[in-house]
């Protein structure tokens, strides 16, 4: 793994009426985290405007 590789992982667990979040970061500034969250929010809102049910998109990272 490269030394300057950036990692941001956000996990949200929803069970009954309880929401639990956990976050892992590596080589990511707080400003970058906020930017990533804004990007995710924008993507979700765009998909909702288009009437899509799958508001989240996943992409496989190429190892090239």
C-alpha cells in the first residue's frame, strides 16, 4: 500500500430505531472528508431528482 494513499470509510448501521456511525480515515484532512460527504450528498440528490431507486452507486477500482 502506498504511503500517501488516502482512505475514507464511512459506515452507517441502522437497526430498528438506532443509527450508529463509524468512520476511518488515513491521510485525509478534515476538509477533504467534508468534500467527500458533499459529493456523496450531491450524488444522492441528483439520483433522487431523476427518480432513481438506487441512489447510491458503487465503482470497482481498477488496479492498473
